[in-house]
C-alpha cells in the first residue's frame, strides 16, 4: 500500500487536558483553523451541526483487540468493531453542534478530544448522507458510560 500524508487544517482548544472516559456532550471547544483556510468556513453558519475529523496524536499504540473503555461488562472486540483510539491510523470523527463561527474559528459543543488535537477536516452534517435509520449496534454499546 502507498503511504498517505496528511496535514492538519487547525487544532482544538479546550479544557480537556488528560484522556478520560465519560460524557462530552456539554464540552465546549474552539477549533482554530489555519488562517489560509479562513474562507473555507464561508457558509458554515447555515448548519446546526458539523463533523470534525481529527488525528488522535497522543495515541502511541495500536491494538487488534480491545475491551472498550476497559469495561469488564463488555466483550473484547476487534479494534474495527469499536471506537477506541488505539487504531492502526488514529483518525476519528465526531458530529458536534456548531455554536459560533467567527473568522478562522468555530465554537462547537460535544467534541470528545484533548486540548491541542490536530483537526484534519470539517464537514457539514447532511442527513441524507450521515443519518441512518433502523441502525443496529451490539447490546454492549449501551453498557458504556458516555
């Protein structure tokens, strides 16, 4: 396979300094986009939610099997069957509420990342692509603490 090179478009600024499990629903973060991409945010105000694509740069290990959140009440699964960070490529996505846009910065709510996390991309939430109906998830997902 060919190697892929990614360059961050910006970074996250928030109060989350240490990795943690739990609910990030009320966490407010500022995403500061490189000034050369300021105009790429034009029109983003028309959306209520955006999808943040980011690189979990603090992840050092890759695993093949994992027990999500170390919770003994859930099974050990393959890394591609969970949203755990120790992946072959530590890329992640989170859909968040867009609170504000000003210049090269956006303020979002619900982003589950550490302060300083590099952002790879920002995409608008489009229900025709991103919303699913009749979804199926394993029962153990409901045993995780968010």
